C-alpha cells in the first residue's frame, strides 16, 4: 500500500543517540566554508543546519517502513525548516524521532512532510521539518 494521508501521525522509534562533538562542529563549519567564530573555541555551538545531519538519521525508519513504499532513489528533498529552542553544543546526546506530519498524493507524486524532534535529556532542542517529493515506481514508464 503506498503512503496516503491515513499515515499522518505515524511516529517511529527514535534513532540511536548522536553525540555532538567539537570536531564534528568544526568539520561541518569547514565544509560550509563558514569561519564564524561561534563554531570554534572553548564553547562552540553548531551551525544551524548541522541539525540536518542528525535529523537525516531518523529518516532510516521512514524509508525502512515497507508499508509506505518509499524509495530513497525516487525521492527529492524539496524543503527544510528548523525551529530551535537552543543551539546544539558539544557533548549533547541528541535523540531524533520522526513522525509523518502531512501527506498529499497528486497522480504519481507523493508529497510527504515529516517532523523530526531533536531532544537532549528529554527536552526538545530543535524541530526539523522536511518536505519530500516521491515518485511512484511507474514514473519512469
């Protein structure tokens, strides 16, 4: 059965904890060519889009749900937003849990909005919302 609006509200088990480190923050900032001093030094914070690295780990449960019929190779990441309560910091053990927020089906195209709750010590620090566009298997025909 393909994904439908009836799947809205489905919540998946949390991904394993991701421990943020100074080294990973620096590597990410380097990859962005961002020399903001906030990402370096004794008390760095992670660049805002670093949250996408952790949120993407929670997507494994979505693509592993055989009932939905989603395939990563037929998926395009259309939109991403973050709502922060505080920045990510070194030694944060972040738990990411995904839920399906919205599904729209238009012909052979499924538009799926997912929300990944990023929590540290049981408190949400960021919500990462993504809209994915997925085509059915017969789209190539």
